[in-house]
């Protein structure tokens, strides 16, 4: 039996990958420990240069504190080896997500002897339904590191949702790299069907989607989101840019008008997004176009990514926008996002919401707006907004 710790960097898919490894090691009889673990798993991210730097830093630190370290995930699969030169106790696992947990478990060895219980975050579970991406956005390294799009069978997904609810999770987030590509051709399930079926799981308080490309926000999906009471009124739709020439150069498959048209039926939802700032060719006019689309779409939270070229991508050699300009535009966009979030939270004052408490003193409302309140973790609490702070809505 070995003691192990697992951490992840990056997005919800990285979190789900890390969970798979963790559960596999627990099932093999190993024990999760916060300190003095012999084995450490670092599930890495490579979405930006900075993400790789942080991943490498986490791996180097783990190598000093543990006997053996497994570096897994997107960063480990990046062609340019960001983890070269680390100590000998570091094993870089450059494998697809589906194979990684099995590889790590076999390499750790058959030393397990008891079936341990997973110490799970009881409130929220991330269930991966799809992996990989067959698009080819000019800036994106994901298709290289995660391969083409593939989907899990609907039956397997629904079984896992059932299992998570039985384990005590109140909320399930369906995750994928390009979630809207979800298809189970045999069962004739697209994402909208999966949403309806998963939400139907007895005991599931809330269902959310992690992120979806705007091309996939179609009438069937909108209807499924609207007609299913326990689906959160929140959608994360990456915009990346609001300027049409930049969107074309990025290889995105929509223009700004299409983006706005597709999210319009969800105008009452809490819409959040990702934006890349300082993509090659982005001038002040193009950046203002992005600010305008963010405002017109009614987007609240913007995850701002200053552009950084990734190896192997179409724009790997291009990075003409100065760092100071990227920083200044990023700050402007983050400020716009902060103000839009505060405005949405203020609109809830005096109104009722149902909040799922996920941490001491905190939780998320029906549309994934953050609330500050009292309540048991995992409890659904009916609240009324009293005031707004920088951190969320204060419950009366
Ligand atoms: S849709 Fe584009 S940005 Fe998203 S993972 Fe695929 S290639 Fe990358």
C-alpha cells in the first residue's frame, strides 16, 4: 500500500482526469494523504506558456517532497517537452486521458491490499462525457495533446451520474473538451438528449454544462436547458474575440453576429466566457469590438487569457502584440467583467433564489451567481438578496 496525493492544474477536464487517477489508486488499495505521501500525481495544463511554467514548477516541487511523481495530463502530452531535465523520480506520462489512470496504477504497482473509500468533494462532481477536439483553432494546442473528438456511451455517462448522486454529490457538471460534439450514435443521443436524461437522475439537485462552443448552442439544446428544472441557468460560451477578422484568423467557426444571435435565446441566463487578448493582428479597434460584443451579449464573468503562442499551432511563431498592451487590455476587460457581474448580482437584490451551499459560508444560486450565506454544505437553501459585495450576494 502506498500513500499518494493528486493535484491538478487548469480546467474542469483536468480536474476530471485527476479524479479518475485518484479513484483508480484508491480502488487499488492505496491511501490518499495530504502529507508524507510517497507518490504524487500532478495533472498538468498547457493552455498557455504560463500554465506550462506553473505545471513544471508543481512537478519540480513534488519531486523534492515525494519518492515518485507522475506528471500527467495535457502538459505531459505537449510535443515540446516542458518537463525535460526534472529529477529521475519524475515519470512523464504522455498518454491519452483514457489510458493514463491505468498506466499510473500499473506503474505504482500491485501493492494495494484494501479497497479504500474515496474522500470525495461531496457537493460537485465532474463527469466527463466527451474528450478531444476535431476543430483546428489557430492558437489551440488541445487537438494536438488530446486527439480528435470522441464521446462516451450515454449509458456509461448516465451510470456514472447515478453513481455520483449515490455517493452524495448534489451537483453534476457534464464536462468535455468540445462538449457540443457529444454523440452516441448507437443510442441516438446528442448533448440535448444527454442533458434531459442526466437531469432526470433521482436525487440530483443541479446539473450544469462546463463549457460549450457557440456553434453548438442550437434550438434543441436551448429547449433542453430551459425545460429541465434542475439545470442551472448558466452557460459558459467561449467568445475568444468579438472582431470578425480576428475570429477568421483564429479559425473560429462563427462571426460576432452569429455569436450574438445564438446566445440571444438565453438572454436571461448567466452567460460567462473566455477571451484571448492580444492575438496576432488585434489592434485597439478589434479589441474594442470584443468589449462591445461582451456587453451586447450580456456576458458577466470573462476569463481573460493574454495570448501566448503554443508549439505546434498555426500561430506558433507569431506574437506581435507587446506584453504591456496585452496587460492593459486584459485589465480593461477584467474590469468590464467585474462591473457586469456586480450589476447582475444587484439585479437579484430583494428577490428569491435557491442556493446550493458548497463551502462554509458560500454557495451558488440557480444561475451560478455566488452567494454568501449560512447553511450546511450540500444543502439547498432558499434565500433573498440583501446586499452585494465584491465576492457575491449577501443573503438576508
Ligand atoms: S474548439 Fe478550438 S479552442 Fe476549443 S479545444 Fe477545439 S481547437 Fe481548441
